[in-house]
C-alpha cells in the first residue's frame, strides 16, 4: 500500500517539525526534557495464511519477520511520558523451484502516552496506551520471466508474476514502560544547563489489531486477503541519550 508508506514518512516529518516548534516555544518559557532512543523489539507476525497461499504456488514458506528495529523520541512533561517513533522488520524471503521469489517486510509509525508512577529521579515506570499504523509489503519476483530478455523495450511489456502488494493496519498498544536513568556529566553555558543521562528501558504489552485493509496491487484491492498482523504480545529493549534542559537566567 504505497499510500500508507508515504503517509508514514510524511507523518514522521510533520511530527518532527511539530516537536521542533514546540521545543523552540518551550525554550522561551520553561524547561523541557526527553530522549532520543534506539529500540529492538519482538512482536509475533503470523505468516500462516500467507504461507498457505504461497505453498499452493510452489513457493516455500516465509519465516520470521518478528523482530522490530526502531528509532524513537520520548518527551517528558511532569509525570507524563510521551513516545513516538518508527520501526521496521528485516525482510524475510523464500524462493521456489520455479524461481519465483517472495519477500515480506513491515514498517510502522507509533505514538504512546503514559504516566510515571514512581517518585525516584533515577527510574520511571509508567503504564501506557498508544496507537500505531503498520504497513506490510509483499514483493514477488519472477526470475525466469525477467531473464527472458535483456532488451529494455521488450522488458516493459514482458508478462511476469513480478508485483508488489501492500496492506495497511491500524493498531492499539496497551502496556507499561520502565526506564533506568544513568546520569552523565551535565553541560552548562551562560543561559542554560543540560542534565544528560542514558536511559536503559523495557516496554512490554499487547498489540491489538483494531482494523486492517485488504492487500492491494497499486490501487487494486484484492479479495480473500491473508492476515499477517494479528493481536500479539510484544517486548522491546530501549537505549538512548536523554536530556533535561533548564534555563539558568
């Protein structure tokens, strides 16, 4: 679903611009805090229905696609913790004896909000709720047909099984986050102090697939589409670089 991937990219850009504007506004009036983070997570992807269809067409089963690699930002306001980011899965692939290769991958944009229930300045524990948009992509490559000709003009109209399919999902995340903050040396200038720390954290919860679209080729919707994104528990390890910027004047 090309639109979803474009939407994920544009939403990320808009979120980044919004955060930047808010940070500049906050700079004039108050302190602000947060962190830039790297995330590695696990959430099961059920490829059973998809593999059944691939097997019927002499393509071996796809495996894995459960590991999520992400980049995120946290934003701290009093006891409230907000987190937004993007994540992708490494591509899983399989090739049949007919030289048709299948590859599947996923990408997501997520936003969460939680409330810190601890009063310890070195730790945070917060139940959270959030939403995410997940885009799945299935790429089929027909190597036999592709290799029939090396002429550009003939290749344009060459009939092959090669195609790219897209599916979009809207999900809800319910869970809890924990961060342990390792303080490092602060930086001070004439007008502000930056307290720095390294957050090492864990996110765990359950993903609810609230809505999904059928698979599409370009804008053509396909009936009897297999599901690959279902409700599942998830766990994520997080490490980053945090900051708490305070005005000194």
